[in-house]
C-alpha cells in the first residue's frame, strides 16, 4: 500500500512524499472480503475520477489479472484488469474499506487526521 504524506518545511513550504505501508495478510484478506461482498448497487461505473489520490493498493491476481484501489479521502476508486485485458473502473461505496483507509492515513496531512475535500 502506498500513501501520500504531507509535511511542513519552513514558513510556507511543504514536502510531499509517498510512503509504502506493508499490509498484513489479515489486512489483505479483509480488503478482498470487502471487495467481494460489495453489492452491484455499491458500484458506480466511471471513466475518470477527479481529486488527488492519497492512498493506493494494488492486488495482483492469477493469470495477470489486477485490482487497483485508489482513495482520494472522499471516494474509493476500484480499477480492474481481467486476464483477458478487459478493464473496468468504478467508485465503490464501502464504509469498512473507507474507514480502514482513513485509519491508515491518520496524521499524514501536515500531522492532521483529515483534509478538507471540496
């Protein structure tokens, strides 16, 4: 998992870094469970998503399939690539996954837990 960390540098400066966070097998299992349990009504197909990505998770599956989860502190964006190179992208409304990502991002925005999202 990768997260974006904002820190202050001097009077008006800021430093942005990308940190890697190791997820436990239990974390990965929970994430996969949340994705698999999400009903179709919780998935809104999209072409593009706006906003700065604060966290990302890439899950590599069998046969070169891949699931990418991106979070902009407002929406969870899931992109899938099947073994037949079929792509899909959707916004996922999943509270447990959102809470998990928010917990991983605590303190990463200039030492604060939240960032105002417009």
